């Protein structure tokens, strides 16, 4: 029985459903200040500048490599410090997976079903890096197993590459962002040490960044995927013996929405095939 003036909870729920809020993403409110804290941590001086307006966003590259700000909130310092130390300490893929599993600084863990680490052949010479798991990946614990993953498999099968033998796949982010929202800059910054180490440990002949989020984060650029795709560039990181040729491609989810761009994706696949042949990688 409702008292006068009280709202019927069922009516309220129906109101949310009608408004499109049909997914519960967690019991706790999201701490929107977390991003500002990460910025303050990785960009010394940001807090002082905050008094003069919004601090400028540093590039993603700066986020991963910038020196520690001793004035940053304790939790943030620990999260970034932990991410770097855990990732750098991993000497094998198993250790990296365990390090990610034990990493406490990623709030996405609380809403995701499970971690999505990688799929395919870890000895493959081609490594693909996507953005973040979606609902299917979250359910099955493997990257690119939903509709866009099926397109990805078909695209690579067209140049005789498969996750069973010749490709290895991971994502920048290892847990599904709730409701499939885009990962935040803070989440990307906290994930970068892990995906960088992941690439170092696989040490592929060629790396393919699938979609703009992966391309921008790992190449430390603000350029969009339309400009980045189709060109070879060197991917470097401290633990790699030498730079790895990197190719950026459209994300299959984008190709599903914009099938007119499939021709460009096909050109990129042919570029990849040619490069592998030139490099003398075992190839049909
Ligand atoms: N999109 C991605 O970027 N990665 C996945 O694993 C699935 C969809």
C-alpha cells in the first residue's frame, strides 16, 4: 500500500524501461571523478590548472608513460602503479593473465561477467588488437565471438588466416564496459600497460589494430581510423627487440553498419597478405 505522494516502484521501473534504460549495470554509482583522478595522477599540474577551468586532456600515450604525480589521490596512484608493475613483471602470457586477474584497479571488473584475455594461436605471427569485449564475449570469455567477430573471421579467412592457426586476438580492454559503452580514457590508460606487455610477450611479426580505439591508444595518436587505416607504421614499445609493422583497419562492427566501406577493408587485407609474403612469413 502506497502512502499519499509515494511513487509506485513498478511504475518507476516501467518509466525507466520506456526510456530505454533496460539494463542494470551495477549496484554502486559510477565514480565520474575517477577520470579526473587519473588525469591528475598522470599529468602533474593538472590539479592546479583545474582552478583555471577544465584541465586539458593529455594524449593516451602520456597517460601510459607520464611520471607519477605525488599529489594524486592514493587510490589512483596505486591503480596506475599496480598496472605498470603487474604488467612489467609478467614474463609469460599465463603470468600476464594472472596479473590482470589480480589487478584491483579496474572498476569494469565489477560489472563484467568474466575477463576476456585472448583467443587464437599465441605463437601466431599476426596479432590482432580490438577495442573491448561486448555481450557475447563477456558471456563466453573469448574476444570477437559475436556478430562482428564472425565477420572478422570471414575477412581473415579470405586471406587464408584463421584464429585456429595463424592469428592471435586480444583487446585493449579486457572486461566488457557496461551496456557496451565506449571505454573511458581512464580505463584505456589503466589497460595500456597490459596490452603493451601482451604484444611484447607474443612478439608477432605484424600487429593489426582493429578499429579506431585500438589504433589511437597504441599508436599514441589523435588521428581517426579513416586516416590511419591502410598505412603501415612501426609499433614500438620498450620490451620489443625491434619495431613491429602495424596496420590499422576498420572495425568489423563499423563495416556491418557501413557495408560500403568493405572495399577499403579488402584492400587492407590484401596489404597484410602482401606484407607477410614479403617478410617471408610462412604463408600460402
Ligand atoms: N569488439 C571488439 O573490439 N572486441 C571484441 O572482442 C568484440 C567486439
